[in-house]
């Protein structure tokens, strides 16, 4: 039987265990994929600790993980364009931290040979979220955008996608991450007390949009800088958008978007910045790393 990172009940890290699980079987429209890598995201932590159970109840025990790359092992009925042996990447409703996972074909794409499994695995969630945020704001070279939490997974992708469009980017992050952000093309600003004044000093003519990847505490500091609150896209906390008059990011992940992002990786425009990898045997440590809230770039679980 294949192995997976299972959480037995809602709660802390003590609920996690590596366990044998039944081999998944692809239904109509699905692919069975032998996982090679899986991205770890804050939503995995929120799922385990129970913050999401009211609107996303699960039958426990359950497996975490929402984005993977790997090799197609089998295809379900009504699947076209994929065959066993294809190298692919995409999002899965759950159960990505495992040796085998099911992916819906319509949110899966072929992995270019130039893109590693490790990099491909982190495109479907954070990079696609950043892509969608930019699409909602319709940004161009005349814009000045603040990205909160700019050194995190969504922030890293947003900074690079914005710079590719000629947009000026101001990114908030802790000071140790400022050199990292400068290399990506952002103008870093330390978050915390005085952040509003520091942004005003950098952009005295004002800013035109905010992409918030942190939540209400960060957004409350910078939202007053924006004349039009509809130019806020909220990524971290859905309820925060209503509080500040912004938009909730549209989490749409079609195959076409995955293909476009992979092409940007091949062209050198986008680097999702995988900064830590853990083998499946240490998947719980990978989750603990993300749970600290201080991750730069992306954390990945690898499967031999």
C-alpha cells in the first residue's frame, strides 16, 4: 500500500503521521499520478488545525496537500490528452502529500522537460493565485503596487509577474528578506509600525493597488494609502476583503494558466523560489516549517 501524510483529527502537529493508505483509483475526468513532488501551503496548516472545517468538512483521517507534480500512472474515463508515462503537474482537492494522488485533468498540465518536478509542483497554488490577482487588477506600467508579505509563496510570484509587466512593486517583509526581494525586482519595506510612512516616502505620488497575502493586520496598515479600495485584492483571509472594500482573489486554476506559468519559468521570467525540500518521511517537518509563518519562497515535499 502507498504511504501518505495523514492527519487523524483537527489539532496540532501531533495529529500527523506517515501511514499506509489505499491506492487511489481515478474516476471520470481524473488522473492517477505517481507523485514526485508536492508543494506545501498555509492552507494545509489551516486544514489540519481546523480553521477551515466549517466550510470544508472532511472525513477523518484525511491526507493533506493540494499541489503536486509527477508521472501519470492511469487515466480515468472521459480523459483525453493524457496517457500513462506523461510528466504532469496540477492541483488536487486534497491528498497530495502521498506517493500517489488523484488530479482532475482539467486543472492539470504537461510538465515541460526544462522544468523540474520540484519547481512544477509549486506552480498550481501560489503562482496561479498571484496570476489571478494580477488579472483582476488589470495592471500596467503606470501602476505602483504594494505586495504585503512579498517574500512568501504568492508574494514571490506576484513580484516577478508584476515586474515582467513593467509595474513598480513595493514589497513588505522583514528586514532579513530585503536583499532577496531586491533581487526579484521589488523595493522592500519593513513591515510593522511605521510601514505606512515608509511606503509614502518611497511613493510620494501614491500607490494604485494592493495585493495582500498576509491578512487584516498587514492590510490595516497600508489600505489607507489607497484612494480606491476596489484596487485591493485579498489573498490570505476572505473576510478581510469585505472589511476593507477590496476583492477576494479569484482562485481559478485551468490547465491553460498552468501552461502559461510553466512557459514563464522556461523563459526565466518566473522562479517560484523553492528554498527548502523535505522527503516524504519528513513531511510533518515541512508542514511545521510553513507553520512558522516565516518561510521565504516555497517549501516542497519530495517523493523518490
